[in-house]
C-alpha cells in the first residue's frame, strides 16, 4: 500500500500547514481523511474501530488511575505511526 502511505505523508504535512493558518475546520476534514486512509493501510474495518472506541470508553470509565490499556497489535501499530 505504498501509494496510500505516500498520500498519508502529504496529508499529514497539509494538516500541519492548515493548522498553522488557523483553518481548524479544514484541518478536521483532512484528519478524517487521514484516519480513513490509515484504517485502509492497516486493514482495520469501521466495525473494528467502533468496537475499539467502545472498549476504550468502557475502560476510561472503569480502570484505576495509572492502569495501562493494552491495544490489539494492529491498533498499537496505528497508534505508533500516528505518534510519529
């Protein structure tokens, strides 16, 4: 999925430029596109993402302070890429 990865790099750069220009709505739209492409690149379905979000919501309500939440391997990979 190299072409999509290249597009992701461009979108990430565009988000930074648009945010610097204080165009928050445009940045939000680009971030949504970035998320959809990252899901595609990492083969994560919308149903999986939804289930993951619900799980996080449940854990945020319940875990004790400082408890680590383990992510499924493909979500860990996605989170690491997003952090870079």
